[in-house]
C-alpha cells in the first residue's frame, strides 16, 4: 500500500512539474501583439531664441481616415497631443506679442505585416501662439506599424528656424470594417 501511495504522489508531482514546464516554455514562444495606441514624449528646442525648450506629448492611435477627406475609409495612424508651452490668454482679439509658432508633422512608417512603407506630411499651421499637432492623414493599411513622428516647429511658420522633435513607436493598426 505504501508503494502504491508513493507511485501516486510521484506521478502527481511529475505531472505538475511537466505542466509547469510546458506553461513556462509555451508562454515564451507566444507572440505579443503591439498595442493599438501609444503615448510618447519628445523634447524640442524652441525656434524663438528667447524662449525655453519644451516637450511634446504625442498619442498615436489606430483609426481610419479618408484620403483627402473623400472616398473609402482606410486603416490609419491618428495623431493627437500637445505641449507644455503656456496657453495664451483668451479673448476676441489675439494678444500681441513676439511668441508665434508654425508647425508641420512628418510621419515615416513601415507596415511590418505587408512590407509597405511611406511618409505622410500634415497640414501646416502658422501664426499660432501655442503650437499644436495639425491634421495628419497617415494611411498605413492594417497591420503592425513601426513609425517615426517628426514635429517641425518654427518661428511664425514651420520653416523659419525649424526645430525638430522626434518620437518613435509601434502600434497595431486595425481595420474597423
């Protein structure tokens, strides 16, 4: 009887050890999916020589957009965010002062699922007292996307003494249809 109990206990221990080993080995081989959004921060020198440097906070999310605002929706990277520069006072007449910015955003991307890559260039903003992220259509198609966001901030217009802030990330862009 003691021998039978020993065999049962031994079999139970070996089974538990085997299952534990299978779980450890199995979990290491499973591929991790990229998130469908990510938030990044990237530093920028200020294009205005008298103003301090600042940091952009950029959120890249999976979404859909239409090329040129017309046609079918295509899986895309959608950008949003802001920066830590002070917000100018509100009012009907914009305050007069020397702090005016222009912004343009470039997104270089590579879809690792399809092998396609490209670059999108945003709309351009000018003469804003607090720069922001302009409308950007990065039509990547569905898949895992490696991307680099370059925020070009200039004095008045994006091309006057432009300062680049660069963020990199990876997200899964999914099709909603």
